[in-house]
C-alpha cells in the first residue's frame, strides 16, 4: 500500500520535509506507520507526532487502520489552557 504523507508546521520542521510517500505492507495500522516514521525521523519528530493530529483528506482520522486512498497528513495543534487540542 502506498501512503502519501504531508507534514505541517513543527512536524514538517522536525521531519526536514513537507511530505513523503511511504510503501507499507497491507494491514499496516496508523500506529505502525507512526512507529516507522518515528524511527526514520528521530526523537524530535516523535515528540511532535505525540501532540499532533492524523488527518485523511483534511478530516481527523478516527480509526487505527489506514485508509485505502487519500492524502494523509500530520499537523500540530496547540493545547488550550484546559489541555485539550485546539
């Protein structure tokens, strides 16, 4: 499966790129993808993903599996004073 990724804000800065295309085996989960990207891009990238949202075609992705098509993106949200992501 081919996953097209776009990175925004601090995630892009930590990755050193605004996007990439990754080939993954069928059945790969969003968590598996995150682990692979963390290993590829390092600790600063992993810290940014920990406070970021995973979006598919601009909508927050609710599932653990990956979509069969569409653009995926990680973007940072700032935390409100209550600790929620905005």
